[in-house]
C-alpha cells in the first residue's frame, strides 16, 4: 500500500493507494467520529463493491445506511442531491454520521456536497472507483453539482478525512472510462511534471492493459502532484497560477460537456479535446512548437482519447466559456502552456486567436 498526505494543517488527510483496500475496514474506522456511516453509491458500482465494503464495516461494529443513486453525469444535479438529503433525514443521521462516497467523480462530488451542507457539515470519506476519480476529483475537496447553464457551478470546498483508492476496482472499469481517466493523468505531466510526461509516453500501452504496478505508480504520482498544488492554494485564490493550473483543458472541455449535453462525452474525453485547444492556442501565442502540439495529440490518441472537438461554433464555445468559474471581472483566464510541463494562467489571449484555435480543433 502506498500512502501520501495532503497537508492542510488541521484539515490534512491521507491518500491510500493499493490493491484490496476495500476489504480492510480497519483503514477507515480510525477517521470515523462515531460508528455510523451513510454509504453513497450508484446502480453500477453498488452491485460490484458495496457489499464487501458494508459487510467489512459492519463486522467492526459500524452501522451502515446505503444510499443508491442512478448512474451518470446527467444525474449530477439538485434532484440527486435531494435524494441523499431525504435518505439522511429518513434514517435520522446526525452530525456524527460520516458520508462515504463509493463510486466515480459524480458520486464523489454529490456525496461531498451533501456532506458539506447536511446539518452544516458532516465528516466525509472518498473511496473512488474510477481512474479519473482516483487521480483527480477525490483529492482536494472540490464538491458540487451541475447546472443547465454550466458544469460544477454550484458547490463547496469540503475536504475528506481519507481518500482510499483500491486499484482492484479498475479491473472492472470499462475501457472508455479508463481512457477518460488518462486525460487527467496526462494533465499532471503537461502542467508541471516533465519526467512523468515522458514516463507516460513509454508506459501507456501497459497502463491501458491494466498493469497493476504501472497503474499504482500513475495514481500515486498524479495524487502527489495534486496534493502539492492543493496544499499551496486550497481554495483556488492565487492570482497567478496556483490551483487553477489543474484546469488545463477544462474551460474548453466544460464548454463541450455543457454544449452537447451532460453525459454525451465523458469528462476526460472533453478535457482531452479541450487540452488540444489549449496547446494549439499556446502555439498560436508563440509558446509551443508544432512538434509540441503533435506530441500532445499523439499521447492523448495513444490513450484512446479524442483530439477533435464537436463543432458547436466558435461563438457558442465563447458564450459557454464566459460562464466559467475562472472568469474574473469579465476576463476569461485560460490555462495555457509556456512550454511543456510549465502551465500558466493567462487572460490576454486575443479573441481572434482563441477563435482560430477552437475552429482548427473541431470536427468538420
């Protein structure tokens, strides 16, 4: 088992990565203030993993209330959030009840937002079961739901007490979901970790074949990168750089997700296409070479990810991007690359260059 730490003073917490962790309730029990948990999962993950986790907790004296939600990005909304509240209230869960998220990023974000807001805050544990959630969304305390006008526009920062990433859960992950998670793994190499980027270029075939040691290393390295960034800028308030750099490709990607309808593309697929737009814009600003852009495209394609975005029209992209959380005083701050592995936030890209980057990266 690999252990990392997110250093946030009194809100610090461990990240545990390894095989077979779901059947080890003794790893979870120490962070529970009382012997009661609400276990939030979905209709896909629950049949696979809920029993082993719930029975293990019950064997050490923990009372478990299961809450099963429908599966999919389309359900990351206020209706699903209220289903969690309804179940917590019906079971008379109090402030000592710990909410555990067992699932991918949607479940983690929903359960985390419920934990942040139920009775003004209850303890929270993340048990991510997808690659994307293990390397990204489970770490850092961002929680929330989607709104028809924008992705993740309603939410809260609420740090978990523990992140437990069982690599065995990746063996049942569909190939498309595994590739989707690779977009976030690749992101860390692109924004700040050139040795990791090079390692990914030679290791992608083994990662996609679900080699356990390679996956564990990729998860650990990704989480270590994110933990460092989050520790330095927990609430994404740095004027330059900081936690916002973790959003490479996301401003374009969120526009794709919102524009075509939540769930049509997986989050990582949209981020991959958005990343190509970001590196193409970086090239147009004179920072990256044509070879750099092709290198990024090649790596994303080797991970089974799309590198061409749906053609929503540049005006529609810009309209959707104007709702992005990184808009400050009406100025859109984009995450771009000065060089590979050196990301920056930049608010001065000319509109015509943004349009050109969008149009050159779209299908059709």
